[in-house]
C-alpha cells in the first residue's frame, strides 16, 4: 500500500497521479479509513469475524473478464460516490487505486496490491479504478447479503444519514 495526495493533473485515471507528497496511515485513520496487510485468508477471516461480516464474494475487473463492458465499468467505479454501509475490500491479485476525500475535500490516492485490505467508512466520498495494467481481483466482504449501492455525489446527499454520521465522526 502506498498513499499520497492525488496530483489533479489531466490524464488517464489509471495512471499513478502521484504528487510526490505521501499520506501516512495516521491521516487515513483520521478519515476513518483503515488499512491492514493480510498475508493470508485467515487474517481476513479474523477481521471479518471481529467486524461481524458474514458474506463475501470475489470480483475480477479486467478487459478479459468483462469484455466490451470493461471501459464503461471502470468509468462507473470512478464516479465519486458514497455507500451507506462500510466497505471492505481485500486484494487477491493485481493492483488498483481507491481515492478518498480528505479533510479539506482534496483527493488522497491509495494504491493497493495483493494482500492489502482496506476498510472505508460508510458516508465517505470515494472512487475506484484499476491501475494501468487493467487487472484486479478483489474479495468484497458484506455484513449481510451482498449489496453494492453507490450514491453519486450530489448536494442532496448532505442530508443522507450515512454522510451526516461520517461528518460527525470525522
């Protein structure tokens, strides 16, 4: 895992966009973003048990797996959004980026690879993309039935209970 301020330069979202200014895990924690290096599925299982996660699935994001829908899906994942539930992703293979909004609404880019696990709090604005290799395999963990409902950023989300809860905590 490597985290840094996004450079905001024009270019392909799958490029590094590394400003050269790193962001440490303490800052991520202040945002409610938690990181774990999990060398085994047993480590993931322990986190899932501790956080009461009962279900999981796997997703492969790649042109080979998704065919002609790949580019459209990657653009969809890159739309700034929030979820009303905590989001946990464990990277099984490949690499990708989660961008999260910092305290002053600036982007922090988090580069994840195999063995990295990230927990995003409910209500945080974020987005996702593969890196320039166009391949990632991730495990998605869920407390109940698998659910992935993005709410794209809009002024009316300021009143969303998950967003309000996030802002109160952070």
